[in-house]
C-alpha cells in the first residue's frame, strides 16, 4: 500500500516534508485515511507512468 506522501505529491517534496507527512499519518491514523489513500493510489501510479 502506498503512503500519504506518495499520493499527495510524489517526489516533488523535499525529504523533510515527506517525513512530516509520514509522521502525520502515524499520529492521526484512522481507517478513513487508509481508505482515502487506497482510493488515490491508482491515480498516483498512473500519473507516475505518464510522467
């Protein structure tokens, strides 16, 4: 499964911001966030293939 930063901005973010998004995910984890990330994953994967 992808993470929050992968579906948010991919590699456009500096490492520090990726770490902050990962920390936000861990500290605020809930099923709704997992479902939102899962729903956004195909678009994020497609976007990377096209780029």
